[in-house]
C-alpha cells in the first residue's frame, strides 16, 4: 500500500501520540515525511525472509554473575582524599545542566 500523503487529522493524531505541538507549516512537512516513512516500512515488510528462526544472540558468550569476593569496598576516607569537596558522606560535584 503506497500512501501519497497523510491527512491533517492523521498527522495531528501522531503528534498527539508523540506529545508534540505542531503548527500548520509543520503539519504539511510531517504529512510528507510520515508518508515517506510509511512507504519505507511497507518496503521492509515486503522483503522475504529466508528463515523463520529468531536470532536472539549472535554469540555464544554467556553472561556470568560476579562473585562476592570480587567486590572491593573503598572506605569513604580514601575517596575523600581524591575529591575537592564533600558534604557529609557525599561528594559535591559542579552543576552539569541548569535551566538558565
């Protein structure tokens, strides 16, 4: 099924699901972009698969749990030597992201 263009209502429905606001200009742009995306998805669906077996993991590597004796606890006094500032038993770090 080839979709030429999504309707205004379909674009507004997708925008609502994505929790985004769109203006009239964006509705026209999205109707074309979403049409192209849907056409690409339809092309992918048409590709014949040679196997029905689902490949979960391509490797034979199995995850293993760490042994408790491998855990090294570091005393806070040792950590405190390597940080510029602490507040109680917390390490104070500079603000990375602000709303300014």
